[in-house]
C-alpha cells in the first residue's frame, strides 16, 4: 500500500521516533470523517507530525493510496493491559503497542496491575520512554491508586502525574476500603486526573468465575452476580459525587450496573463510563463450550444485559469504549475454568467486531461508534478532541469497510494469539495506522 | 467372549463417544446401557468375576480430586473386563499450581490409554480434555456440574429395585439437601427427567437457587415434607460442614430439624419408597442413622451397582461403538 515517492524500498518497519525527520506524507483519495462530519473524498496531507491540510500541492516523501478507504483520527483506548513490567510472557510494550496500532489505535492507556505495580514515578517514566522509541501506538500509563495495589495507602499521585501518568486506578483489584477510595478521590481532584474504578464487590463476587444466573446454575460453575457490580458502582459514584473527583467506571457489564451509572449521571455526578467489545457482543451462554478464553472480570452477562448496554450506547449514556485488552499466555488459558486467569485479548478485532455486529447490523451509526473511540475517550481523559483539522496530531487510521476477512488469531501482533471470535467473518479492518505522521501499522506489510 | 457377550448392549442409534454428561444420550440408549448392566451384574455373581471383554484395552484413571469409592469402582469395573488400568492421582500437591490442564493430560496421554476416567474440581474440565486427546473420556465428577455414572447407577438401582416402575413413567424422585453444590443432583435431574420421571428438589434457599427449577419435570420446594409426600425414591445429599462456615447455613441442629431425611418423614412417601444416598453419608445429619440401615434403604445396593453400571459404560464406549 505504501509507495515511497523517492522510489526507495517499500517500508515494512515503522520509523522510529527521534532522529529521522517525519516524511511529508499524502493519503490519496481517502474519505475523510472526523467529529466535525463527513468531508467526502480528498487528499490528506501530513507534515511534521501534524495534519497539514487537504488537497495541497507540492512534493510528498511518502504517497499512500487510500482510495476506497476511510480516513479518521486514530482511536484512543482508555483501558489496556500491556503486562509490562514483569509479565512480558503475556505481552510487552513492543507486541502490545503493535497490536494496538493494528487495531487502529493511536493512543492507549495502560493499566497499573503489573509486577512490580506501576506505583512509582520511575516506572511510569521508564514506560513512557520505552514506548516512545517503538514508533507504534502512543502509551499513556495509568498509575496505581494504592501502593502495591494493596488497598491500604495512597500512592504519590502528583509525582506519578509529573512522570507521565494520566489516570489513577487499581484496575483488576477493586478498592474494598471505602475510606481509601474517598481520600484518593479528594486528593486527586485538585490534580485534575481521572480516577478509574474496577467496580465489583469482592465479598459478593466470592469465587465466581462467570455471571451468576440460569446458565451458571445449570453448568455448576461458581457465579458472580450482577449485584456485585451494581453495588460497587453505586459506592464509587456516590464517592465521586461526595468528593467532586472525576470518576470513570470501567467495563460496565450489566443492566443493573448501567442503571446506577445513569441515575448518578442524571443528578450531575462527575462520573463517566465505558463498555468493552466483549460485553457488547458475547453472553454467558458462551460458557457452554467450557473454553476459559472467555473468562473475564466482570463476567459476560445475559442477552438482556447485552441489549441494555447496546441501548445505553445508542442513548449516549456510555461515554466511550474501553477494550480491556487483557492478554494471557495460551498455557494459562488452557487451565481449567476455576484456575484460568481473567481477561482476553481483543484490541486487534475491536473495531471490525463492533462495526460488523453493531453498525452493519443496524444497531448503531458509524459516527457514534467513531465518537466512542475518539472524542468520547478524549472527554473522559481531559484530552483535546481528535480531528483531521490542520494542526491536529497526525494520528490517523485508514479503515477498509468493504473487505470481509475472518478473525485469524495466529496473525495477531499481540502475544496472546487466541480469540473467542476466531473464524468470525468481519468487515472494517484497519489497513494502516499512522501515529505522529509515521506509519505505525500497515496491514499490507504486517 | 462367549456367553458373557452382552449382546443386548447395542443401542439403536449411535451413542456419544464420551460420557461427559447425559445431554447427548437418549432414553433408549440409557435403557440399552442398563440392559448391558444386567449382563454385567450377572457376571459379578459368578465364582470367577472376570470376563475378557476389554482385554487389550487400557483404562487410565485421572483423579484431580481425591476420591476413594468412585475410583475403586471404576478400577474394579475395568479389571473385571480384563482391561489394563493405569492410575494418576493429581490431587493435592502432585500437580504443580502452574501446570495447565492440557500439559498434565499430554504427559499422561503419552503413555497411551484408550479411555480416561476423569474427576476434576472444575466444571467442564473433562470436556476440555476431549480437545487434546483421541481417547474416550468418562466424567467421574467435575466440580458441581455432572457425575453421570452416579446418576446412572442411582437410576439403575431404582429400575432393579422398584418393580412396576422400570419405565420411570409417573415416578417421583425427591432430592433433599445441598442441591446447589451437588453434581450428583444435577446429573440425576438430567437423567431421571429424560427417562420420564419427575424430580422434586428440596433444600434451604441458600442451597437451592430458583433457576434449578426452570427445567421441565422439575419442581422446587423448601419444605421437606412436601418433597417427600408420595415420592417413590428419596435421595439425601451429603451436607458439607464447610457450608456453615461459608455463611450458607445456620447451625447443624437447625438443618437436621428442618431438612433431615428420617423415618417420620418417610411415612409421607410411597409405601415402597426407596431411600438413597450417593455417599459418603453423614449419619444423623442429612439422613437419620437408623433409616440408612432400614430395609427401605438401598445405599449399599447403590455402591454394589456401581461396578456393573460402570462396566457397561466402559464396554459401551470402548467396544459398543466399534
């Protein structure tokens, strides 16, 4: 797809940041869509890491044939697990950020539940520096709410922010101590950082490995009731209202939980929420196959919950999507249902999956889906709205909305090469992702 | 194998390759299995309790959870048909915490068995194993999910002990106790309703979720008298004492008072009703001690029938399908 205008060898590797100047690039004949609207087919010019403008003249160092493709700002993901530092057998920055770019994402927020935990400014700074050298998606680390994710003592939020942390969360481990949650919110409020919560009450969740309901009782697997989520969402929203801190509820999975978020939003509480691709497309019925690949927390719920989440997406109650891309090794997922870890990889299929199952199915407008992956995330994070306007960062994804292809986990750039959607025929695959004006992913050379 | 050949044991349609649960089995296939069990039971009455039916086959027992009686019963059933038996006890510390189920199976499978008898604390583990071996899998109990051979031997015991109801039509089975955590209850519900019986499940709400009553032929009650009234068989389930610590039950005394299967309550049942228990029993907890020794109790017969029923299962899966 890429054709260097100077006739040199086609590039198959991303440019690495720093030393080399960003090539002046033109995306020829793309249909341009951003938050301002559908601008029709144009040539989009990128220079110096920014959008230069449309239909300009002059020489391009890199010509990209984008005819038939949709060009839109690269996606943002407020919720990924890149397993670095310490769990690189599951994912590392190179694989995780390459996978993100392959999914059309230009920026991802990495969670802090690593080993060691991201509760130290030096770790944050190191992650940012390592990621910048890779030339894939941009990394914006989240930092822990409590030291060591132990739920006991506050982390050094200001120092973590100064080192590059953009979010505070113990994601993966619910904060049990309501007093600690309150103090964290109070302290973080003045820093302007968003606090993200993994809202599940561990004492009600117990050892549940799947949604508690007719299917769990039939299959004899320990259940995790939706009320474990809704009760904790209530606590987290109430603390947000009480303290005025910006609280983002991660991966709302149930109708009950979403209704609580709606109730607080209606009162003007400073809360936002996300849903994941898997909670919008899979149900607890998937457990009948007993493949722990679909073991996630919070668990896959019922078809009624999925319908309610989709409706909440349409009605604008849901602020954004969060992939909760959570890779594990194949061996870990080959354990039994009780011992396999929670989490599944999905960042490379998130857009095609939602485009096919929601947009093509007539459930959602394309513009709304894009908003959930662009402006919606930016508003949650307090970032500028991504657009293709001149001067905006040259973070662009080219989407092929026409070609149907089956999900092939063997071809994932993530280290986690398995998927509950293996073999599903999907449309909407990203062809190319540019970050800061450089090619971070090119399907033709992937 | 001459006269011992269970010719009656060929089902009208092809039965599933594995016995993971009873979902894929028709009532006709189950009755055919019971007919084979009759032949096997006859073998067990002979002086020489051994036939060459499975000579040359190797049965592996793979127990990821401790069990004495089920494992002994399967091994007896295999050896009585001249199969070789290899045993792997993975309970406790012998399987390192990190080893995947797949790796454990692959290690054992390298030693080549034709069929594995698997018990595992996690529901679905035997089904997972079918993806990684060509051998047949018999589920000997997976978590709370299923224990199909226990249900088969329970129903077989009823069929051979309650004349006039061998067809199971109109039969009422009461299962009393910790239904929520019981694979025995789940498999018996699946099997007895398939055979035409109705099942009443009884226990406190903490041990009997409403969703278990959604299956056709199943009713729920929280009063043991209601469950037992007119029943043809009453099955008491073992009550694990850790249920008290887990906050699911009040005192033992209260449970005994409200849910024990005893002589007084059995007066409400059908006059010929059988008293059943999958074992091991907590005498004078879920079942009155003297009732377990009463002529109505078939608890020992259940254990005895385990061998011919499991012989029939092994024979049907290894030979019946060829």
